[in-house]
C-alpha cells in the first residue's frame, strides 16, 4: 500500500501540468519592440519554456523502477546474513 | 586499478568528448552569433581586435568575460570545436572534486558516480540543450561556471596538500576570470572563497596561491559589477531596477517564488534521488544509515551554496531559467555525495545507475537528433543566403525545430524578425530575408525607380545601401535601364517619420546625385555612424538612428569633415540605420 501511494505521488509529481508556470507563449512569434534585444537579453524576454513530457514520464517510470525493481541479490544477502 | 575498468573509464570519457565534438561541429549560427560574425567580418581575428571588442563590451555593452569567449568561438570554428568540448568535459571532474575532495579514479565505481553526475546535471538544469550547445549561453554560463568551479578545485584539494608556489599567478587569473563571469554567482563564490581561506589559515595551511586566488576573485567581481557597461546593458535595466526596488516589488512571496521555481525546475532530479533514498531505506530497513557527518556537512554546504546563488537572484533584474545553471550544478554535487553513500547498497546502485544510463542516453539521442537537424537547417539557410543575388529578397525555410524547447533555442528569424534585416542587409547584402512560413512581419524594402522622358517609370528591387556605398559612381546604375531622366531609390518600412516625409537612399539626375555616405565608426567613447558632411543636404532638421524596432532622435556631433551619430546599443547590437531629414524629405544616412 505504501509503495502504491509512493508510486502515485511520484507520478503526480512528475507528470503535473506546468502550462501555467511560464509567462510567455511559445506560439507567439512576433517579438514585442522591447524584446528586440540581442542574445541573453532577447532570450530573456520571450523565453517560452515547454517541458519535454516524454522525459517527465520516462523519469517517473525510472523512479518507480528504482523503488520497486526486483532485488534478488539483496534478498539472498539478507537470507545469508540471517543464517 | 583493474585494466578493464580503466578501459571502460577511458571509453566513456572519449564517448562523452565525441558527443560534445559532434555537437560543436553542428552548432548553428543563431542570434548573438550573427553579431560576432558581423564583428569578425569587419575585423581581423586576432588578439588586438579581440581586446578592442572586450574593451568596448566592458565600457558600453555587456562586460561579462563570457562575451569575449563567445567572440573567440564565433571567430574561429576550429577553436570552438577544440575548446568548447574540453570545457564541457571539464565541468564533470570539477563537480566531482568539489563534491568529494578528490579527483575521480579510473574505476567503474567512480565512472558510475560521474555518470550519475552528468545525467543529473542534464536533468536538473532547465534547458540543457541550449545551455550546452547554444554558444552565447554556453560561453556565458557553462564556461563561466566551469571556470568558477576550476578556481575552487585546488582549494578543495589543497587543505591536505603541499604548498605550490607556481599556482599563485594561475589561480589569480582564474580568480579574476571567475569574478568576471556572472553577477549572480560572484557573491556566493566570494563568501565560499573567504571560508576556504579562513579554514586554511586556521589549520595553518594557508598558502600564497590561496591568497592570490582570493585577491583575483575579489578584484574580478567588483570589476564586473561596477563595469560602466552595466549602466547600459539590458537597456539600462540595472540602473532602473535597483536591488531595493526589486525586493520591494517582489515581496516575500515573489522571492520565495524564485526559490520555488528553482526547485521546481530540479524536480525530475529530485524525484530520482528520492526514489534512490526510498529504495535504500526499504532494502536496508533498520540497518539504513545516514552518510558520515563530514559528507552530510559537505552536501549541506553545497545545497546551501546553491540556494544562496538563487537568493542572490532576489535582487537581480533577470531571473530566468538559464541563471539556475550554477545552482543546479551545485545541487547535483550534493546529490552525488548522497549517491555515493546510497551506492553502498548494491541494489540501489544497480537501479540508480541503470536509470541514469537511460536518462543519459535519452539526452544524448535528443541532443544529437536536434543538433544534426538544426545544424543542417542552418547550413542550408546560410547557403541560400550566400547564393541569393545581392539586393534580392532571399526566402529561406524555417528550422525543423522552430520553437524554443528544452533542446533547442528555436528559429531566431521567427522570434526576432528584425534579425532577418540585419543578417540579410549587413552580412549578405540582401534587401531582406523572408521565411517560407510564420512570416507575418513586414520588412523594409528599397525600390529603385527610373524615370524616362517618354516611357513610363520603371520600378525594380534596389541594391542595398552597402552595395551603393561600394560603387564609386552611381551613373552606370542610373543608366542601366536606358537613358533615364531621373533615378531614385526610396525605402519603405524602415522608419516611421512623424512628419511623414519620404525616405530616400539615392537620387540621380544628369546634373548630379545625392547619396548620404555614413558608415560604422568604433571609438573608445562608443560606437557611432560617421556621416561625411559633404554628402549631407543642408539644412538638416532632424537626425535619427533606428534599429531593432526603436527610433532614437539624435544630435549630430561634429567631427572634422563628418558628423557622428551615436549608436545606442542598450537594447541590442543592431542593425542600426541613420536617418537625416531635410524639411521635405529624409535620407538614409549610414549604417552600423
């Protein structure tokens, strides 16, 4: 049960919607006049920052794998230690 | 060390280096790169011109040393391909030393820790593809923070080491360079440096080179922070938005929002570390142990240092994803310490390393995939621009990855339509550049009009201003379409005159011609458009310099047989066009 809750929490954390977290819209192409700066300045003002949802899901899945992956060696060692 | 492990280690290092080399070879020319190319087109690549560039930046533009590094790698592709991958590679052992106080050994165990570190860096920093492979960000942030970490490497190693006098001048320069890198990392670096030197003094291990590094850093950072260029950078943002004003505007909620943003950006890395901790706790049960006190302290200090850099951003005018780079890397160093402890449990090590390998592989695939695509698109675009006839409108395809993302900066010609005029007009002598998609922005157009005695007027695309400037005599052009009575080149879309006067580039009649000749002039006092007085009509009522969507009314400054029109680079580096207006009409009067 604890593991299931952990998995759900991890999935919730990793796959959350972040669409409201960035100020700029990646679909807006025409830079405003005051965004017409060079380099870092220019990038600063627009800065659409969409996340890679595949990576989010991948890391969530890997995290679950790290927690619940089979651990034959550890169990063997525990049994050995218990003898 | 087993030979097999050494081979694995060397192979992995070579593989990572190769990735960085491939990416460097694919690096597209984007945004700031164009400005550097424009500089190197007009100046020979060398130390003298680089010094002039750095000097101008320090006094009038962006004083960070990363801008000079950018000019170097933009000026020489060979240097970019050689040096940038080495710097990118050097970040990894530098983080390792900062975390563990020793160099990595050529063992599989340390290789696993390095893999963990690299995968976590890419996972934790918000835009790894841009930070690593968009040259302006790479030199300003990745190079910058690698230099800062490199400064601390000997300190981290030295408290148990022998004196090294020869290090003093090297560490002094490194300290100065680290100070000149970034405004938001400097204060924390100075505090950390003071702590290192104090600790060495307390242990009676203070060495000359340690003081030299401290002196360099404490010299470099004030030089950056109080540089004259700071007053004009970001459109004078630093002078308008003072720290007190920013703090008052942001309030407690806003400041914590920045801190929250940082940890939110790190969430995938945190998630993986939490998973490893949970697995360790589950596997070990009651035998689970905390890391030793010394490691806990080091990790805590690294998290504190990362947070301190973020806190510095509370008083920074710009708090965007890229400034989380340094904090993210330090957080990963803390994670690495924890990972080393957790890896004591084989099952945790096995699964975490496997997970990092997948994350690493995913990033490599995405880096290479996007890098090759944008590199090919960029090469095609440059080939089209080079092949387009002078004075024409070149149409180029948009990039496959046109939007900014975690992996690529996007298409600079889409995000910054004015850049098309700059690149087209100033680098390739084109009327402008159009995109085959997403093009909703009108660009400036020059039209040549031949007027004949009997035949109707003829209108064609005109040569660019710079082409006209290179012509010793405009009469052949005026007579190209036949015996013209008059010939004129006018421009639209460049400048909105409040008095709605027409804008001329050239007028010609058999009796004579008018072409106002102005060109770039770099002086220690700043950048100007120098206009030959003899070519100016009299009297001039208004003078303007327009660039990047902004029109500045300027006062001409007499300078011998010319007048200088100051270029205001607070917002951008161009393109700039000088406009000189008589009572009834205006003239294009030069460029920068």
